[in-house]
C-alpha cells in the first residue's frame, strides 16, 4: 500500500493498494464512507465483483471480507480508517 495522502487528525486517507493474487483483507468495518476505483484486476466480496475501470463505494457501517483471487490494483479513499476484527472470515 502506498499512502498518497493522509491526515492523522481526521483519518482522511487516499491510498494506492496492490493486492497479490489470492490476497484478502479480513473482516472489517467501514467506519465512514469508503470509495474504491479498481485500476487493474478485480476485487470481490459477498456483494459482488468490481473489475478494472469500475468504481465501488461502501457506506459507513458496512462490514465485509474483500479478496483479489487474481490480483488487483486499486485507488481507495477513506474518510476514517477501517476497523478490523480479530477473527478473519473462513
């Protein structure tokens, strides 16, 4: 992950994220709005698949387990950092 912009006082963050094939983020909650634009590959969760050139957003309170079976590069915008849970989803 490459931080492009981060404000430690507010939690505002823009990051370029590279997921290797098979990479996954454990269960987490979006504390505030999160927006992601997939630049390459695909990112998926139980709500669907977002492919290259497409945009997805998650509202505050959304919980999910994101994965990139074939790898992915995404540009993500966060208003506050995600809250990660200790137990990953199977």
